[in-house]
């Protein structure tokens, strides 16, 4: 994955974990990525809807201060709540935003 952009690396790592746990891979959604990038502090569901994704349920994983996507992913998998989001079988799409050492992943279920 050398040279890949960090958001793509996060998605690949998430899908690797999902495959290891017999869950289907998530697809990247630009609207969810925009929500991850623009407004995690507003509350994930209103933000997802503001970006045009008609979600009935949404969740978010956020990590600050990690040097790489792999280190952030290890931290998420060590946290029961973050791990549950990553492995939740109801998610079909995700959006990832990376800015410096800040990693945000948004999940949503459409109606």
C-alpha cells in the first residue's frame, strides 16, 4: 500500500478486518467521506444527512494523534465500541477522511 492515500489505506485495513471476521467489505461513499471531513463535531447523523445521504442510522470512529493509518486502525480494533462499528454487518458503505494525524470514519445505513 506504499504511496496510497491515507483514506484508501484505512478503507483497505477496515475491509481486511471485515474479511477476517466473515463480513462483507464496505464500499467507499463520497457523501460519507464529505461528512467525515467536514462536520464530525455536529453529530454524525445530521452531518451525514446534510451531505445528501439519507441515513436512518449512522456512527463514527475518530482517532487523533496516530502517526499512520495502521496505528489508528490497531487502536480502533483494541476499542470495543470502535471495533463494533468496523465489524457491524449492517453497514454497507463508509467514508473516511484523514487530515494530518486525525482519522475519521463514518458509517451509515440508508432507509
